[in-house]
């Protein structure tokens, strides 16, 4: 038994060093801690502040636990004071209840402020006009439509740096999660709903994008490249994409929406109102959930038709019973 204890004591520093080395190898993968935009930076700050505040509680507790185990260990040469009748200390009670309560209050205030500031649909203040990109998650690919530029891509996203990007998101497949770790946190894409997410890349570079939600057999292949470029390079890319040999049609979209993997694709044009068609295709005359700012001229007629359908008065059923007393009894 003594030999085992000596072995553990000797091996512990080596194991601790090995863990540090292994974890250091993951540093390049900690993309959320290397933000390249204002939303990602705010979320990084919230993570760091929360970690520090929690460490103020956890580190002393863990250190005291280790010290108590060592200080009051069962050994012949232990000189710890023996107090069998000790049961209470106002000073200690104040410390171990007061400090956590204060930290929790601070954490609550900080979290509330950051949560409000980082609300996904909140417009990023900028002198530049936001670029709208409509995002549709499919099985197992991402469709990106640029309604203002009239182009579309699959599994590839190009944006101008320093410009707010207004993402409008929906799904024509199982619910997924749109995530560009270095630009900001994920947001769900759901069929029958249109969500809004504002992000911005402050630096020119290539960023990793992915679907962060399990969605079937090839969910791991739902990754996409994000290329942040200068405004001039973005405009040149738009012009080049407009010369692509393939235009996205309704039939082409129906084929694209079928389950299956896909490489990067470019489309020189898109049908008017395709995004709203995707949002409402499963609605069956019901009201569609959208966030503020989702309405645009090309979608107005289709949205009004859905709203009119909902507003139609329900025709009375002549066979329905006239006595509603049973309903009033509840």
C-alpha cells in the first residue's frame, strides 16, 4: 500500500504536465476565444468574466478542500487541534455565504447586460449599410442567397469586412444550428420560422462555419467556408458569380433540397420570393413566426396572402351544438 502511495505521488506531477501539454495542443481549435468581430468579442468577454467570477469561488474551495484533507489527515505526527464540541462560527458563515452571494449578484448583472447587448436580431451600429444574406439549412448542405445582389451559393459564404451582415435564417429540413465561431454564437434554423442574426467580420480572413446541431447521417459534412474580403473584392466576386453558367430555378431548388451532400456551388440568379416560399411552404395557412425587420418588398405579397388567410373569419358550423354551458363551467 505504501509503495502504491509513493508511486501516485511520483506520477502526479508527470500526469499534470502531460495534461497541460495535451490541452495546449487544442489552443488553435479554441476559435470562440479568438474572435474576429464585435459579436464574437462580446461573447468572449462574457465567457472570460464568468470564468473569473466562478474561479473566485471554485479555486479557494478546492484549495481549502485539499488543505483540510492534508491538515487533518490521520497520522501519528499530526498536530491539528482537536475540537469535538465546535459547531458554529459567525465569521466563517459570513464568509462562505456572503462571498458567493455577492459574486452571483455580480454575475447576474453582467450576464443580463451582455445578453441584452448581444441579442441576435439587434442591429450592429455602423456607417455601412448591412448586407442581407438569406440562409437555408438543407439535408446536408447550406444554401446562401444574396437577395440584393441576386445570386446564391451552396456551402460557401463571402462577405465584406467591416460591414454588418444581416442573416435571415430558416430550414427546409430538420432543425439545425448556424454557427461561425469566430464571428458569433450559434442560432437555430427551423422550418416555418425566419430568424434574424447580425454578425460582422472586422478582419479580412477565412473563417470556419458549421451546423452545430445533429441532423442526420451526414450532419458532420454541413460545414462551409466564410471568406471576409475588402469591399472591392466582394463586389468583384459578386460580378463574377453573376456570370456563373447556372441559375437557381424553383426546379433546381427542389432538386437541391433533396437529402444528400454537396460541394460548393454558385448560382448567377435566384427566383423572386424563394426564401419566403421556403419559410411558408409548410405553413398550411398558419401565421409565420418572423423577427422584426424580416419584411422586404419582394416578399410582401406572399406574406400578405398568408396573413389574409389567417384573418379570414371562420364560417359557423350549422351542425355544431348551440349550448355552450358546458364550456362556461370550466
